[in-house]
């Protein structure tokens, strides 16, 4: 059943007529909130369409009622900014009036098939991520080049796989190449292939990545690292959709969807002469931007649970919990390495933990004992020139974290803390002084 919520009869007529002719399911038109409750409990609609006749406050009320169902919002062009914002409030997508009936059909079909959407393990727990998923699914249905921008560790390759898996090319290959990980002298041969004897050491012929990705998707990560000489050849391939192996004059036709990614500002690279402007405009047809983890901290719990299930012992992974200090430290951390850093820290925590409760120190983070939310201090990050942390130093850090969490649980009362730790108040004062000296806690703590 499709449920159309529209208070304006004139606005509803065209939509009702089209839906009745196009889809075999029942279409119900309702206008008031009490009717929504009845249908929500009895009929369980598979799609909700919010019409133009609703005010923004009414629409938001409806959205909250149906936040577990696919929702299509129909809005006026003048409300485009608000409609875009509504994506973060539970709306799956929107159309701006006027629109064609074909566009309406495409949106409805896509949303009705939303249950079959392959998420590739992506966690979409924030408004920004849900908007990105909606855009990525739109992009997947097209066949033009996609440029993904995002900081290191945000999951650019995972998003590229999501696009491929939900595209018409999903039965074809997905081939990934990191342009920064391959020496410049080898990158051309790897991308375009070569014949035997094309260069010194070419004892056999080799199929290039473009050929391997034929009828599928080629993902070029860190595209900004590609040398200018190779950018010129890539541009020609994108113009002609054919390739020649090194040392050969044979033209090989291509049918490839190209997805590229970068953690750099390509417009700035163009202005500085590091990247070809014409190639940039060839790649930037369907741009997607992945927000960093620090801008979507509400996803931390879901991501941590996902990585605990992925890397933890299945016999206790479901019982793992975070200590209050660990939660505070994780929320306060800036996550410069984004999701990749979080996964690494979860793996560390699962190895270092002494039970099912994960402490801040297990993640390599420290939290101050103060009751204020701003008491979290910097994580234990070593300089790349520093020696590897010794076992004795690691144990010392664990001891400090235990002292801090005990002090916090005792609400800062030092005598009670010393008693709980089984040490004298004088020994506790010594440990706190050492932590202040190391910069683990503030001088006034």
C-alpha cells in the first residue's frame, strides 16, 4: 500500500491518478493525523508520500510518525532549502513541484525497492550520512564519472563499492587502484596494460586495470597523485573510451564506469598546475563529499558496535560495554584518522581490555576525573620519531587510567579513592603529581 498524505485535493488528484495506473498496489489518500495513526497500526504502508498541501510543521509531525518507512516529500521550489534539510529528519528523498510523472515513478520505484539496497556495511546513523546515502544511490543509477572527496580514513572506497553494488553494473567487476601506492614508472603499465617486450623487464604481456574493469567499475583512489603526463593519457581514454596497451597499436574498446577519489582540493591543485583543468571537469560530473567522523559523532556507538562484532570474540562481543570515561574520551577525541582510526582503536581495545567493560586506556585515550564534559585531554599519540612504547610504560598508562576512573567514581574524594585503590592518600598524591607532570591531567586537577 502507498499512503498519500495531502491536504489539498487538487494537488492530490494528479498523483492519485498516476499511482493507480502505474502501480498494482493499493493507494490510499489521507489528510488528517488521526487517520495516519489508524493506517500505521492496521495496514503498514510500504511508502508514504507527503504532499505540497502540508505545512512544514505538519510534515515533520508526519515524518516522526513514519520514521521507519520510506518517505517521499513533495514540496514547492521555494521550499527547496527546507526540503533538503528534511533529508536529515527522516525523509528519504524529495521532489520539487513542478516535476514530470516519469520522475515521480523513478523515485517511487527506487524507494519501494529500498529494502534490497546493498549498504556494503556502511553505518548511516547521522543526518549527514543519510543525505550522502541518498545522493550516492541516485548517483549509482546513473553511469557518469563520480568524484568522491573526503579525508583519509573516511571510507571512500567503501562508498565507491556501494555505488557499484547498487548500479546497473553490479554483475560486472569492481577494480580498485590506489594511484599513490604505485611507483610512477609502473602506473601507466598497470592502468593500460602492456605487451611482451614493451619495456625492460616486460617478459610477458599484462592486461591493464581498465580492461579488467570492462563492463564494470574502475575505482582510482588518490587521483590527485597521478603525474601530469599520465593525466593526459587518462583524459584521452575518457574522451574516446578506448585504450592501447603499451607497445601495441591495437585499440581496445572500453565500457567502464569510472569512480575517482581524493583527500585533496582538486580545484586548488588545478590552480597550482598540479592537476589538469580539463581532466578535473571530466571527473567532477557527479561529486560526493564524505563528512569526517568528527562531524558525525552520533555514529560512534553504532560504528564501535560494528567493529566489536567484526573483530571481537563472538562469545562475548554482544556483552561488551564502554565505561563512562571511555564514552567521554571517544566523544571528545578529534578523530584525525576518521573511521580507519576508530577501527584500529577498537581492535586495540579488544586486545588490551581486562573484561567486558572497555576503558579509555584500552583505546589509547585518557580522560580527566573532573565531572565537567571538557575534562578530556589529548590521546596518547606518539611522535613518528619516538621509540615504540615499552611494556612498562604501557602498564603505567593503564595504572594511571585506573586511578582516574576510580577518582571519578568517588566524585573526586581523594581519601575514598585511596581506600578503594588500596593505597595510602600520600601514594595517591604522588601518582596525581606524576600525572600532572606528564600532562595527563590539568595542573589544577
